[in-house]
């Protein structure tokens, strides 16, 4: 959570930082602030969006002339959203200011001791505590800012990505990270440096970046090579590993769509195809997930797989469980990373953990990986953001290659995750002989047609928008499915609640009679994913149960369906396919349905309230 941008170089810092903050707003938008150093160290902060900050600076005619500065967009953890709690936070003597993403866990003990020493806090944030603590280390140990920054951080428990600007060092930025991401871009001759929580604010300026590692401090001096040191040893100079950014600026624009979310929904025929590219080879009749090939034997011999993830990625994990158990016959457990890490799980050295994450930064998933790693398990990552923390900490993995996902509600990253899991399940099933060669070839040939079938489903866009108009004012919704369609019901419900704020629940259809059925009346829309599969007759009974209580049934059915279409009040068709591919198709109308309902309710679809795309706090 929280977005960080900083700049030092020959250009004007303000426009670069503001533009960068807009790109990072998906990480939180409770408040925004900026520090610009010229004659003075000016700090401007406002509650709410980055545009509020811009309006304020314009209206008040604030001085923005500077070649060095830093900005922050906040997702509140300590202290309510307000301009006082907004970053940057000054040291008490106003000599320097910091911006921070993460949580300082020992902030309350530090705060108490600083209060005893006479420090007076203005905000409720843990970040101000850190600023004052650095100042105190500087004073009490008689250290310069660089050493005080390092020594203070050694005493911090928690997670952080920090940038510091000091009045007395107008040509230098100081940055550090532990568990929260930080990327540093630079151009030829080190004339300009760009620092950010992810590469999206950097890509238009340079493609050369380094990803700061945990417990590293960067001393960023204009015109000089980047200096990186280990927090624990001031004399240890770390050699930076320079990476080349792979995505383009065009990939970040809305491309004529009203919202990023809609654009990303419509990108799915391409993103799923991109995810398969080079992996699904019909000519040779093979699937090759290059990033995990060295671990294939281990996967084939695994006694069990544990999938860990959060949110939408966890739903992809559930589909993975169904796919792998069904096709490969290896037991799979799917765990919320936040539960897994704290419940003292049994992890053996021969366990394989599959960690799924769009951002590659989710704090709980990262911590669960570290725990499993410390017990000797092998970790495989499925991530979207190239170079993010999870792919850098796992033993092997596959990128989803869905491209940057900006809408807070995950869409194309989810279908790309499901694509990787389907590829993996098919590859392992083939190698393990749990499906016949003929079946394998039949399935991979069908898999290749799925991107086109996603396009066919997208062609129902107008019909789904009309349906959304009918249901935009409901207060509750129930989503039901069985088998592969159960995780889809969960994901459909999550999409609706996160962007439209309508209460929605996903349930295995047969579980409905153990509780949710009590909620059904003539106002309750029940969205049933009822495609053709082995349990078609069973889901028909569940629909009858809903209809008997006068519930309104919206059914997602296979194109050739006869019976359910007659029973449902409304139906949306998806092209017929093997049941293992249904999640990739049936998800699409549910994403569109949630999107249009949210738009019609006037909700901020790309930035839903209280949410953030990259959850770097636990
Ligand atoms: C947040 C996002 C969700 C996402 C979840 C897990 O809650 O809003 O869309 O599914 O985090 O994030 P990850 O990046 O690990 O997939």
C-alpha cells in the first residue's frame, strides 16, 4: 500500500512526481503529499486524491520550482486519512522529511521514549515516529544523516520503503527498503534518477532500473553512480544488478476505454494468448513452462502441493486445486496466506508451495513464502509484475504476462493466473500419464481456441450492460456454482462487492440449503454459473430450489443449453467447452456485470473505496 515517487536530476521535479503519483494512485488514495527542495524544503499535503493536491498547489500558488523532490499517495494504516497524517513527514527540527510505505511495528515504544525526550508529535502516524527517531539518533550519536538513517533503520521492526530528503544535502536522496518494494531508474551518466514503488512512473523516462533488496540503503547523488550499502554494515558496497524494463508506456494508457477495468476486461483475449505464447506449442504437441522446467521432476513426484495467495489470486488457486487434483491426481491444499503464516502449518521439505500474486508484493503472501522456505519447502511463484518481490524470492516460477493491471479489481491478471495453472496441470498430467496422449492433444488444441471464445463472450457486452441496468439498485446478491464453477461464484461475488459496494456472497450451490437459502426472496438476484458439466442435473435442482422461493435467477449457461435457459429469468451464454476451460469463459460476464453495475451506481470503479491494489501491509 501507499505509493512513493521521488526524483533528482536536471529537470523540474514537480511534474514528474505528480504524474508518477497519478500512476501509483491504485496503491492508495486517502491523502497525497509532496516535498520539493529549493531554497527551502517545502512540503504540501492534502486529504484525498492526488488531483486535490494539484488543485491546492495551484490555488495557493505554491512554489514548485525544484530539481529534487518526493511524493506520496497514502493508504491509511496508522491514523485517519487527513492532511496532517499525509506524508511527507518532517523531522522535528525540520531539517529533513521522509515518505514511507509499510508499517513500523515497534512505533509505539519508540514514540513513548521520544515523547519522554521532549518530542511533540503532530500526526498519528508511525512515519512521523520514524522521522523523529532518525533525528534523535543523529543528535544522540552525533552522526551525519546517512549514518543516522542507517542506524535508525537497524532498530526498526516492520516493513518499509522510505525516501528521505535533507535540506543540508540538496544533491542527494536517501532511500531504503525492507519488505516494501522500491525501484530506482536512472539514465546515461546518472543525470536523472527516478525512484518509485513500482516501475510505472519510471518507464516513460528510462528503462534501466535496479530493484532495491531488503535491508539495503541507496544513496542517490545526481551525476554520480548509485551507491548501495547494507543496512547492517556501512562499509559493504552492494553491486547493483541493472534490469531492463519490458513494458511500454502505451500499455499504461486507457486506450479509449472509460476505465482501466473495462480496458483490462477487454484485453483478455490477448492477455490469455500472451500468457500461452511460447508455452503451448501445438506443432510439437507440448507444453513448456520454461521458468519451472528445472523443478518439473520435483513437481511430478510431489506428495502434495500447497497453494498460497490472497483475494482474487486465492480464487485462481482454488481453480488450480480442482485442475491439478482432477488432471494430475496430486493432492492440493489452498490456503489464505494470512492464515497459513500464523497457524503453525505443517510444512515438509518435499512440499511444493505455489504462491500466486498479481502484484508480487502482497505482504502476507511474501511472509508465508518466507515461512515455507525456512522449513525447506520448494517455492514456485505465479506473478504478473516482473521483477517484483515474490518472483525474486521464489525458487522458480512463471510470469503471467498479462501486462500492467491498473484497475484495483483484478480481471486480466486472474484469467492469466488460471491460464498458467491450466498449462501446469496439463503439462504435469501428460508427463505423469494421468491423462492419455489423445486426451492431452485434444485438450491443448481446445485450449488454443479459448482466447477467441473469450472474445465471443465479450461480444455480449451490451446485453450484460442492459442486465446491469435492471439490477443496479439491489442490496444483496448471491452467486452459486459447483465444481470448477464454485471458485467462479466466489470471484463473481468479490468483483461485485469490491467495486459496487453491494453485499454479495459466493457459495457452493449445494451449500445454499444450509443457510443462504433463508435470504432468498423475490428481490434477491441469484447468479448461477450453470454450464454443462458432470453435475449439470444437480445444479438444475439448486436452481429449482431458488425459483421455489421466488429468487431471480441469472444463469451463465453453455450455448447449447436447453433446460436451464427455460428455468432462469435471464441467461448469458458462453461457448461450449471442456469443463476445465469454463473458468476462463464464465468469469468474463461476471466481471462485466459487476463493472456496469458499479458504473451505474456512480462508483469509482478503478479506485474503489478503502481498497488498494498492492497490499504491502499485513
Ligand atoms: C488486493 C487487490 C486484489 C488482489 C489481492 C491480492 O486486495 O485489491 O485485487 O486479488 O490484493 O493481491 P495479489 O497482488 O497478491 O494478487
